[in-house]
C-alpha cells in the first residue's frame, strides 16, 4: 500500500498522506513517496494548485518516532531531513493544506509550509519538539510567530499544548473551519477558484508575496513596483480586455 496517494483533477492535484494506522506519521517510505508525488506535479505543466490532506483521523503526527528510535543512526540528524519542505518550495503554485485532524510537530511544520490552511472542526495543532528533545528545522520557529504572534508561538512551542481548530481560526493560523465532511470539498473548490487566475501570473504572484514578505517594507514596495512594471510589459491590451470580461462574469457568479 502506498504511503501517499496522488490524484490529478485537471489543473488541481490532491495529495493524501496514507498511513492512517500510524496517524500518517512520516516514515522513511512516506518521505520518498511524498517527494516523488510532488516532483510528479512539479514536472506536470497542467497542475497549478495542490491540496494536501491526511487519510483517517489525523493530518500528520510528525516523524515516526518508533522508526527513529529503532534505527541504526547515532543521532536524529541522520534521519530528520528537510527534503519534504524543500520539494514543497519547488512547486511554484499555491498549496492548500486541508487539515483534517492532528497536525503535530513535523506535521505542524508540514502544514505551515502550505500557502493557505483550512481546517476541519476536528483539527488540532501541537508543537512537541521541545518535549521530544529536538529543535524545529522546517521553519516552524520562524513561520509560526509571523502568523500568530511571538508570544502565542512561544506558548505553543514551550508547553506542547494543543491548539484546537476554532482557536487556530481566532489566532489567524487557519483561514476557515469546516464540518469534517465539508473540508475536502471546500479545499478543492478553493483550488479551482485559484485556477481561474492567469497561470503564469498565479505563480508570479505567489513569489511576489513570499519574497516581499521577507524584505523590509520599503524594499518590498520597490520590489513590487519593479516586478509589476516588468509583468505589465507582457500584458497586451486585447488580452486585458478578454480577461476583463471573465472577471466581470466571475464577479456575477460570486454574488
């Protein structure tokens, strides 16, 4: 049985972590299957948006500690690599995390590597790095404070206490909370809405936001202006008119 299931729906790819008996814990095989699935989407020009979720009651319980503890490696550094996070960075389109249950430690970091987080009412997040005795290495220590604030992030990381779906929404970690049976449909619907964007601009916009966010504000404003001017050089008048009509049609549907 594959530890990762990949479905391609036209322009959207749905990736499911598939070790439900182990709360989708990250084993060596799951890492390999995850990377292979992402590379398949990176190499597929039709795939514009990806949705990640977990099979069963959990999104991802983090690294498989039983496997780590029973391995032949002298230290965790030999096993805990950030290759999953790196392959996610290589996908240029948006990644939606549909958090269906527990997202713990490495699973929390996997969620934070997504561009947009949606949660079911059963979702819960926890950072147990300090309890296990290792440091975060996939960006949790940097991404989480930027999303929910420094003090709140420290509270979660220093106590290991869970953050439940509704509070995660109140703190700005997730965009929406849905009943469990509506989460995946809602995530796929959002992915399809993103695919209505001009393909290359969707990718460029993601890069513009991500790159600018790491800059000083004044520098980022200059970067945005420069990037927008360069992009506008490739936008012919007749193309804009065609797209304007589509935007109007899209607006009528959203009412």
